C-alpha cells in the first residue's frame, strides 16, 4: 500500500456527510458534526421537576440511535430475525413507512448482555438513509418512501461478516461515498461505496473492524478520515483509501469502542483498560505520524466518547466503576472527577455550556460544563429499561431509544 505524504499544520473537524443539514438536524452518529455537540438546541432557563414526554412508541430492539432531518425521525431496530427501518413523524410519532429484511444473528456467549442489535447508527444525506446491521448488511434507503436503493452483504468476501460483539461502528459519508469497515476479526476491509449506486470505490484490507466510528478532520486544506481498526489508529485519504499514518493500538478483547475526538492538531483517543491519550499528527522526514503527547490512565474510557466544551474535555471513565471527568486537552491534567459510581457507561450531549449525560441505566443527568467542579443542575429517570443508544437533541426535543421504545421529551415543557 503506498503512503501519501503531507504536512499537518492545523486541525478543524469538518463532517461532510450532511451538507444539506440545518442546525437543528441530527443526521448521524453523535450529531451533525459527529462530536456530540447539539447546535441550535433550546434548553429551559430553569430545569423543571420532571420532563414532559411528548410521545413514546415501540419500535423494536437494539441500540441504534435515531437520526433526524426536519420533521422526520428515522429509527433502525430488530424484530425477531429481521432488521427493521422506520420513518416517523417527529411531532407525533406517527409511522410514515416501515421496511425490513431478514438478518438472522447469533449472539456470542460473551456478548449475551449486549443483545442482537442493531448497534450502528444510520447516516442521512441528500434524501438517502444508509444503515449498517449488526451482521454486516449495508443498505441505502430512500427517505421519502422507504424504498431500498441498494444493499450489500459480505459473506462471499469474508469468512466472518461481523466482529465478536457484532458491528457497532456507524458509517460516514464523504463526498458522496459511504465509508464503513466490513468483515470480522482478523478478516475485514475498510470500504468506500458510491452513495448513488452502491458501487465499490476503494477498499483497505490489512486489519479487521473495531467498534469505534470514524470522524473526518481537515488539515491545511486536506481531509483525513480518522478511524480505528482492531490493532491501529488510522488516518486515511477518504478519496482513495490511501493510508496517511497509522499507530499501533489494541485493547483486551479488541474492544476499541471510543470515537476519536479531534482537538487541535490531533485526536483524543482511548480504549478498554488503556490510558486516554492525545495523539498529535506530525511530519518528520516527509513521513506523517501520530505521536502521543500525553497519557492519563485515571481517565481511561471504555464505551463512552468524550465531548469538547469551552476548551475542556468532558467524558466518562470506567475506572472505579464510572465517573464523569473534566480535563485539559492540552496536558491531560484532570480538573475534576466525580467520586463513587456515577454510571457504568454514559452517552454525552453538549448543548451550549450544559451536558446532558444519559447513563445506561436510564438516568439523565443535567450537568454544568464548568472546569471548576461537578455541578448537577437536574436529574431525571427517563427509562425503565437500559439506554445504550446515544441520545439525540434537536431544538427542544430529546430523543431516547431504550431497549425497545423510542421516547421523545419536550424540554420546552
């Protein structure tokens, strides 16, 4: 595989999979910019004693997060041996269309608590919805009707079509190409497919898939797809699939699950029982590298991905059974962390200087994004079943997917 040489000067995250999105859309994993930030959100000036639920609807099992464009919400789930995709009215929950396909999946014994998925979050762009099932079925749908435009399954190319815990990484669309890591352990391919036709554009075949989702950054006018595989942090040219840089990285059971967070000229990364670290992308002798500038084991992350607010990184560490922390992204020094068990895992949405922290046991913590210390503004119990899917915030509406329901809360009261 040839190496493309360049110089990284300054980093800005630019996600291009939702060029038609408006500020209050939530078009893909962790939001329109894939960083957990909810632009254009409308939070109450004072938090009420309880949240008003606008509607709730049984939509099937799984941990796939909903995505939203304008007045529609799209949800992927499982019903028996089928994976199902729905289009719903955001205001009322009325079902506009529903489609599905056969997708039998055997849960490995070590993954029995995780369920049969799906876990990957769809991506919306230009009237198309791209879904990626737990067993590796990649599909493109017309958002107005639910018509399937194209679909791929990869059993003829790969002996295993999913990793041990099933596919969880969410696809990204860059310049009209769907980029996703297919296959299974030790036998995978990071691939790009044409959004319009489903035709393969390029593939990289040197490692199996991880569970973390890719992000896109722009450096001195050149874009890099930053992602993880089983054994590497990777930077690739999204147009060609050429490796720009790679750094070895592996965790116990190959559980690379934390979505990279772009900060400055590098990415903050982490993994199961590994220190959280900042990798700065540099060029030496014409060769690009991602060099570790700091490491901090005290804020090791497992499945929760961090956010950047007000020049500070906020995240959930799995050490000592789960604490929220605030740290300096330049040094890794911790400003504060909570004591005791806050939650085993949590998904974080940043809205202005407020964090919405949805724990996996159905609690929503409203926390001030301050470097001075942990300050809880409100706490709500929003679900009686587990909430592993990432929450969605569009305007004043908070969408929560639990074990088999989609719940919508109106934060405006």
